[in-house]
């Protein structure tokens, strides 16, 4: 049992030491992060296009004031009302 405790504590101290070394963040070379900007812009544009295509009422802008966001997304019911209907009927 004593040997097991020693192994566990030595492992914990080793992990703690590794964590401290990773937090120091020694930079051996300067990285160029600007090469990822076009990929991020393309990915962001694709995701925004998918959101735009998923909500047709958002394209025309009709009904936003009358129904609110819950009306645009769920057809007039809020998520709580739909969940209650599923659970209690």
C-alpha cells in the first residue's frame, strides 16, 4: 500500500511539473498566424450562409415584430411550450 501511494504521488508531481512547463510557453520560433485568416473567413461565410438558408423568415424580414424570435423559429410556440407538450401529453 505504501508503494502504491508513492507511485501515485510521484505521478501527480510529474504531471504538475509538466503542466508548469507547458504554462511557461517557451517559444523556439515565431509562428505566422495570418495564414489561417482566409480559412476562417471562408468557414465563417459558409456558416452564416447556412443560418441564412435555414430561417426563410429572416431573409424577408416579415413577421419579426409581430411574432418575435420564437415565432420565427418554432412556428409560434416557445421551446418551453413544446417541451411541456411532449412531456405532459
